């Protein structure tokens, strides 16, 4: 069975993303993983309770700072 246009485009996108991920530093990968985990937990908390703990806010701030440092945003002005 031939692949749909969507499947072909998805595979191309995934290959590009995998290649880009290999070019990241360990610090950048850790920052991304930390941020994804933090955001997943915060969204889950908000969805379940319509509230957010202060510890979740602290975790978001920590994830933000890790991303900021890992991607050198101070010098990029982006």
C-alpha cells in the first residue's frame, strides 16, 4: 500500500527533527526534556484541579532558566 502525502511529509519532518536533535548539546537536550516534563505536569495539574501549586510555578521558572541558559538567549536577542 503506498504512503499518503501526510505520511511522507511526517517522515521527512521527523527525520529533520532527529537530525537537529543530534546537533544539540547535552545541556540543551536536558533543558528541553526538563521543560517538556514540567509543562506536562503543570498542564495536567491545571486540567485536573483548575489550579496550580507554587511548586509548579517554581518548576516552570527553573525550566525557563534552563532553556534560557542552554540556548544562550542573553546574547541572541531573539
